[in-house]
């Protein structure tokens, strides 16, 4: 390939990349996490799920207040006119002497409190899912911007190398090195553009669009500034502690329910017996009685200790989880602080590296330095840019990990591609559990 052809190819590729960048700039602006969250909330209509869950919980409370249904028995014997006839009507009603109905109401009210706390946690988790998707797009924007800056630097290197080669002051191999560098940075920039578009699609999927072009405000560094305040606010709310306490209460209710079952709850029987003899004489008798179960063999003597042991294990597990979460959150916040110091140090290095690269290029243009000096300074500048991007990625993962821990979930849970779908499933399953419990 001739020198003119190679130079034309480099400039053509650069023009295509710049054109793609200009087309991408005519995108729908999502300048902040709040604007992205508003679009997601208006589409996902999770408020309807919360309202339906609350309605089911309220119906479950109403269901717990109902008395147990009575039963009626009807019996007829003797159907011929020459036979003695007997007609029996009886009603059976279980008596609630030990507070089963009252306990059912307490259990339903506790379940309602659990649902309300879970809704608070799920709302926080839904915001965190959007925050993760938004951060990935913001990071992709930073990556694209870094390669865009490096592409401009590479173009300046190529233009200077071409002028010096045409002037006969450098060898062809030096100019070819500049061409190889320019082509490589064009490839990396195109890859960064693809990553940016992919992250944008992942974000736009949350508000129901298969493809959406977005652009954030590039003037601000997307550092997770609010993570510390968010974590502190979630911890101060005490949602997890309250939810864990309600779990223990439900375990207490389960033990009390078994104790009630172990007691001989009587059943009242009220009946009427009417007899008719062949000589047409009638006799009506009112009968009342009580059925008392004999809890001789099964007194829940093993079920109650099992639930008590389970309660002890549950309490220990929850306490360990809370303690470990606090330790992990503190460690993440400490790491985030250290990452910020590294990020600021890298910013200062970038300022110096940019000056060094610019001066090296000027020295090359003046014939005082070789093309290898320019490439070395350019590579050093790019490594610093990518290093700062890596620190930024690590900072977001660390911050989101701490936020997820503070509401009882994990970074892996919120970073799934179907995270929102799985969250909605949890809401539906919780409502279904209430329905199943009420049906029993």
C-alpha cells in the first residue's frame, strides 16, 4: 500500500468515527440519575404492585377476624307410614376458648408490617437497580471520552509525522509507526462507542425501549458522591433490624399457635330430635353437648421445641448478618475513601502527562525528538486515562456494594440483566404467600 493510500485510509476512518460521534450527540439527554429514575418509575408502574400488595394484606387482616364456620347435620330415619320415624338436626360450632382467632389477627397484622417494611426495601432496591444501570452508562461515557481525547492526540501525532516524512526528516518506518498507532486508537474508540451504545440500551430497557440514544452531562465527573449519605440514611431507617425483629415475632406466634393446638379446644353441639310413631304421636327433644378432644398422644410436645430451636438459629443468623453487613459496609466506605485519593492523584498526573505529551510533540515537530519519544509520551498519557477509568469503575462497584448491603441485598443481585424482573417477582411471591396463608 502506498504512503498516500495509507494516509487516506487513516483520515477516512477518522472521519467515519467523528461522523458517528456527531450522530450520537443528537441523542435524547438523560443528564442525571434522577431523570433516568423518573422514566423508569413511570414505565414500571411498581406503585400498582405496592398498592395491590397492600390491598391483599388488608384483606388478609379482615380474613383473620372471621369466626370459624359452623357445621350442620340433618338425619332422617324411617320413611314408611307404618314405621317409627326420627328426624335429627344438629349444629356444631368450635369454641375459641384459647384465643386462636385473636392470634390469627396478630399474625395477620405482623405480616402486614412485614410487607410494609419489605416494600420500603424493595423501593430502595429498585432505585439501586436503576443507579447501577445509570452508572454503567456514565462509565461508558467516560471511557468513550477518554478514547476520543486519545484519538485527537493520535491524529496530531500522525499529522506531524506525515509532515516530517514529506520533508524527508524521518524514515518511512517512523511514519508507519504513527499510522499503526492511529489505526489502533481508532479501533479502540469504535469499541468504546459500541460499549457506550450497549450500556445505553441496557439503561433504556428499564423504561421499555429496545434501543435509545442517551447522553449524560459530560462536564461533571460521575463519582458516587452520594453513596455515603445514602448508606447512612438506609442504616438510620433501620428497615432490616425492624424486619428481622418481625421475623422473630412471627416465630413467637408460630410457637403460640402450636401451644393453642395442644390444648383441648371444645366443640359445642346443639341439636333437635323429633320422633313420630305409627300411631301419630310426636315427640320433640332438644339436645346440647360438648365434644372435648383428648390430647393424650399428640400435644405438640416435639413440634414446639423444633420451632424454638429454629427461632434460636434464626435470631443468631440475623444477628450475624447484621454485624457482618456493618463490617462490610465500613470496609467498603474505607475503600471508597482510598479510591477517591487515588482518583485525585491520577487527575494531577493526567494534567502533567498532558503537558509532557504536548511538549514532546512540539519537540518532535521541531526535529529535536524522535517519533518513539512521542509514542512513549502518548502511551503514558493513555495508560493514566485508562487507570483513572479503572479507579472510577472500582469506586462505583464499591459504593453500590455498600448501598446494596445496607438494604439487605447484594451487588450481584442489582447488577443482573433481569434484576428488575426478579424484584417484581419477589413482590408477587410475597402477595401470593399472604393469599396462601389466608387460605389455610
